[in-house]
C-alpha cells in the first residue's frame, strides 16, 4: 500500500461513502462498501493541539491527483526522525 498521513482537514481530504469499523475509542477504519477496500483510518481522539490524525490509502486516488506529492521517509523503529529526502514523489513509486 501507499499511504499519506496527516491531520484531518489539514491537507488530507477524503470523499465518497464509506463504512467504518470502529476499534475501541482509539481508531476507526473506513472501507468502501462496494469493493471492501480500506480507504483511510482516522484517530478517534484529538491530540493536544485539537487535531485528529489520519492515514489515507493513495492507491485508491487517481494517479495524476497524487503524483506530485513528495515522499517523506522516517526512521520508524525508535526515533521517528525524518530521513534525508531523495526527491522522489508518489508518481515515482506508484507501480
């Protein structure tokens, strides 16, 4: 999968009817009812800044709509620090 992460209403937008699967009070997963594909997940709690975290499955978007988004990588094991960017975009890794 190819995911974009951010905060709801801050550069991350989703459209279309989805059906949620809610797991406890922490997270909800949204699926498209016709195909069953996961479209996005969304946190159920707001952070200290009043933002709601979410992740969007870019593979369900039109390629030209997301092709120019820069790839940002991070060290996700222990530090969660940004890794150096290499200039690639979603369009470079689509297939």
